[in-house]
């Protein structure tokens, strides 16, 4: 129930993986390696279905592989970071998107 409340109150993190299904495996592993209940993942492989989807969601039109390599786009509140083809960079982007301000901490005691 707490996860459902978090999803309701928080802004979801959208991750778009662009590339052939077998080629995006390393990026997908990085996405699913962390707990993020507000995560929405979309895989774009090209083709007729993608064209149909892009007609409804115009922001997807420019998303695709980069220089022939599968790419990941991390978005929050309809603002996306620069795409990456590197799993380590994707991990940092996801960590920042899932917990953008970090957990609040108490000031040191007296």
C-alpha cells in the first residue's frame, strides 16, 4: 500500500530503451537492478507500432539508438536527460532521477 501511495504522490521516472531487444539487454539490466516503484519502462524497437505510438506521444519521435548503439533516455516530469549508451552513466542517471534530492538528514546533535 505504501508503494501505491508513493506512486500516486510521486512523479514517475520514465525510462525509454531504444534499440533491438537483444542489444538493449545490458541497459535493461541496469534499469531493473534498482528498486524504483515509480518507474515506467518503454522499449522502442522501431517499426509500425512505434510510429503509431509516436503519433499519440510526440516526444517519442526523436528517441532512437545513437550511432547504431542502443540508447536509454531517463525522464521525469516530462523532462528527459541526454540519452546514454553506457550502463554506468545510465545507473547514475537513474539514481539521480529516483532520489533527486537525496534523503533528508537531521542536523548533527549538540
